[in-house]
C-alpha cells in the first residue's frame, strides 16, 4: 500500500495560484481606496461647505467609499461600546451600582 504525503506539504502548492493573486490584488485595492478616501475624513466640520458636493457620475464612487468608511467606523465604535458596557455591567453588582437603569 502506497502512503501519500499530506496535501499541506505538496510542492506544487507552495506557489500561490492565480486566484490567490487575484484576491491579493482586490484586497490591496480596497485598502488603497479606503486609505485615499480617509484623507478627507479628518477635515474640521467648519471647513466643509455645500459647494464641494457635485452630482457628477465620476464623483459618486468616491462618495460611496467615504460613506462605507464612515459606516465601518461607526460599527466599530458601536461594537467597542457594546463590549465595554457589557463588561462593566457583568463586573458590577446591582447592589453597588445605581448608574444602570436595569438594576432593580
């Protein structure tokens, strides 16, 4: 009976396939796109005027990227708040803490 080596040590799988390269290019492209769009998120609100908004179809992908980046930031902040509040709630006894409205 012939014993075959495990798939993980086959020599032909050491090099990435074309699908791996395509996935790497797409991921790097999204990282570069979000990094480019994030430059505009650090401006103070006082410097933003309504004259910069244009409905030219060439500008709409940039607006969509900025909106997506803001949404991801908001979801991250929401997740951090959820875990912080839950941890604080779990560690705090209801007898000692009156700041949580659910304590009875």
